[in-house]
């Protein structure tokens, strides 16, 4: 993908196609999201929800179309590298379905690692901010735990804190309710609404219709090709 | 007197095939020797490699004939001839074996059949300044381990400050002298004559350094056979058959008739084991432990340095194979396969002796490089596997957080890979500690080599072997414990 500065922090997906190996996963997908908007990509398993998020995050290439996000443009070709990648990753954060926390770091270290090493924030300030984020997400008591010592729900909230710590204007979340009980789901819905109200653009990939309603999301439904 | 031990196995197999089938039938006289010693002792006939020639071969034939037996050669490494004789692996050992009090104490030893002088060999240019051992203060003087010459050099170390350097063969002391790696060689005149013949630019000095005798060795308890052999040898001294053998090999000189006269008058048989006893366990420990500890320090320092090199190079190779461009990956894979697929012993010999005409690495440096470069190949495979074992999801997470590839390696992937690699690394370090004994072949005296020398000196492996094993364990066990503690700490953390 080649990347060009666009000057806007919103997300625009134009007629993209995504392949996985020889299989065309989706084709002609088009949507946009404005600042402060909560958007849900819905659809059955295999419809390409996760693939869309990975393409927007610059992890996998698209096969056709283009994506405008955080002032950069992604087009078919290779995944972004160098300055373009840095620009993209400052604009887009992602919370994976299986969290992918760094296994050798405690919860709080997972959260302050990128602010210290990517944003060059002083370590005490980054750690203070990390603890605030964990506090806000209700897992401050698990700051010193290693990932394998966390429950699914705790790990997910630590992963959200880690993504938010670099303050990306666009936050992508893959199946955010997969490891949550009903009470935690409504907490998360409230948190996402609050983040959106603060001006963050949030895109969810989910098939949890109830959660989507609780979040008051606009939805886009993907179908099987 | 072995040549390069690396070729020993091949030679042993060839000779075993060649000589194991006796040409005649009848009872055998199994005689042990080391065919790597070469002419004039025992060697394959250049005209017919299936046949052995040498003065020891002819003496064995003479003894067998007189005993009414068929000679059968048993290949034994020179350094283990004495132990093999004690075990009864053959009836008699004949391979330029020196007469020593320790041998007399442990084995049934024949009368001496040849007298040799220890000879100081130097480079032509040093003929004027290195006339005796006293002129070689602070200089490296080469010899074979576990010989009379070695004992002489150890004594000269205390008296004149020479630095003994031991080899496991009698070829490289002279080639290294020619190259300037050592300043002199002390060995018996038979070997010295051969060394000077093969290396133009070397000369033998006239200084009287010592005198020794070749004898045959039999297991203790074989005194009956030994006495019959003594009678045959004496008869051969009287009737000139021994003289004929030594004349054929250009070894006859004026020292031999004097020796024969002494032997025939019974004087040499009176050199007894009396007063010379193998030291007791406690005495042997007290005497040898300090030197063994010093040798263990050499082993430890060499192993630690080589492991540090192996780890550093291994990390670079593994990183190159995981992150590098295709040509780099291919080149590094080639390096790993070559280093893993060829014997470490061969690599050490090539580094030290093979490259000597291009670059003369000091022995310790060659040992350090050889072990480090070899183990780097193994370490790199451990690290590559460990790097690839870190889940891709974590690498994706690192990328989306904006970490660069280098930051991902140093902050996320590397630390986790290191934890996975720790156990196999510990394993490799212990293996390296033991493999470091191979460097004795390139003249570094480390723990195993020193143990071999002591075992040969006192004619027993029990005490030196036990001390050696204890020292290796003292080095490797704490390391294994430390690694286990670190791993436990990580699990708890």
C-alpha cells in the first residue's frame, strides 16, 4: 500500500476487496466513520469482519480499493512500512479478540510499554497514566499480574488500556464481548460510548446484536460472498 | 607415539582388517602397538599398506617365532598402551614404550632392548643461543605428554623456567617449531631424527638431556612369559639378531652394545620396582590436585569465553535467519549446516594446524574461536526456534502499537525467546565444558589433558579420573542449579 497524508482523522473505506490465499473474503465494501462515531461491522463467521479490521490496522494488505485513515491512504500492495507505518499506528489502535498481551510483561507494563518506547514519554508519567487507564477500566487491582494470571475479561480490559495508552483517534475492537459476562458487557458498552463521546472513532467487529444495541452503534452487515 | 589422533580410528580399522587374519595357523602372540607412531616403530608398508613394517614389528616377529606362535598385531592408542597392557588386551606391548619406575611397579616389564638419548631440537637460527634447557628460560618447549621427555621438561620448568607445551603426536611439535610457535622440542633421538628430516631448518643439539630405554610391557602376573621373552631378547642380543634389526632401520649406534653388555651381565634386570610405588590415594590427591585445579580454571575460562562468543554469534545468526533477506538466510543456513555437519575436532585441527601457513593463531585463541564458532551454529538454531515460538499475535500487537522491528525484537520477542532458550543453552554449556577437552589436541592443557598426563605418570586412572570427574561436576552442577533457579524465578514472576 502506498500512503499519503490526507489531513483528516476519520476513517473511509472505499470499495475494498480482501483475499485470504486464493479465496476472496469480501469485495466492494464501502463505509466511512466520522469523529466520535461508534460503528459495528456485523455478520456471520467467515464474512471478513476481522479481516477488515486487520486491513485498516495495516497488518494485512487489501486486494482492491483503498482506505483513508488518520491522514494516510492504504491501497492494494504491500503493508505499510517506515514513516507511513508509524503515522498509521499513531492513528489506529486495535484490541484483538484474543488480546495478545505480551506474555512476559505485567498488566501495567503491557500498558506503558508503547508510550515509553514509541511516544518517548517519561517512564513515571507513562506508568501513572497506565494505572489511571487500568483504574478506569476496573482492573487496577491486577496491575502486577502476568497475562496468564488474568481472566479473559481482565485480559481484555488490559488490552483496551494498552490500545488507549497511545491515544489513537481510531480504535478497532475485534469481538470485544467474547470473554465478558453480561454485567461486564454493559460496563464495556458504557465505556465505549464515553470514549466515542470524547471524540474517538470506534469500529467494532462483532456478532453480538444485544451489545450493539447497548452501544447505540450504527451497523454495517457483511454477507458471505 | 601417535600422529594426528583424528585419523586414528581410520588407521585402526584399516590395520585391524589388514592384520587380524593371521597368515599362518597356530597359537598367537598378540602384541599391542600404535601404528600411528609410524616408522621406524610400526607403520603400514608404503608398498603394501596391508602389511606392517618397523623395528617393533620385527622384534614381535622374532619373539613369536621363538615362542612357537604367530604374531598378531593389536592396534592400541599410544597413550592407552599401558592401561591396555594392564587389562590384558594383548600379550605384550611394543611401540617405543619407555622404561619408567611407575611402569615397573605396575606391569611386568621386559629387559631394555634399545637405549635412546633425549634430544633438544631448535631452529637453525637459534643453534647458537639455545644450546641447552638452561638457555630457554621463559620459552615454550614442546614434547609428547606422558613421556620421559615431559618429566624432564617439568623438572626444567622448576629449575630453568622453561614452559612445557605438550602434544599428542610427534609430528606437530616439529612443524610448530619450524613455524615459530614453540622455541624448542625435547623428544627421544629416534623421533628427533625424523623431525629434523621432515622439517628443513631444524637442528638437533648435542646437549645431554637424558637417557631412556625402550621395553616391552606385559600385564602383572605374566612374569613367566616375561622371563621367557627376556631370555629370547638376551639371546638375540648375543647372536646379533637385534643388532641386525636396528641396523636395517638405521638405528644402530655405539650406545647399544654398552646397553646389551649391561643387560647380559644382569645389571639392567636389577633396576627394580623397589622404592618406587604408585602413590596412595591421599598422596596422589595432595600432589596433583593443585595442578588439576589450575587446568580446570583453563577449562572454565575457555568454556565461558567460547560460550559468550557462541551466544553473541548465535543471536546474530538467528536474527539474520529470521529477519534477513533471502541471500543472507541462505548464507547463514549454509554456515550452520557446515559447522554442525563436520566434527569439531576437525575444525580445531584446521584452525590451528591447517591455517598455520596463512595465520598463526595462538593455541588458546584457536581453541576459543573453534569452540565458539562451532557452538554458535547450535546456539543459533536454539534461538531461531525460540524466536519462532513467540506467538505471531504478540508481534502483530507490537506492530500496531508502533514498535519498530528492532524494538519488537529487543522488547517483546527476544526476552520471551531467551526464556525458552535458557534450558537448552544450559545444556549446551555443559556439553561445551566437556567438549573443551578436544582442545588438548592443539596443545592447550586443560583438565582432561592434565588428568591423562597424571594418569600416565602414576600408572593409574583411579585417583586422577575421580578428581577430574569431581572438578567437571563442580563446574557444571552450579550452572545447572543457577539455570533452574532463574527459570523458577520467571515462573513465579
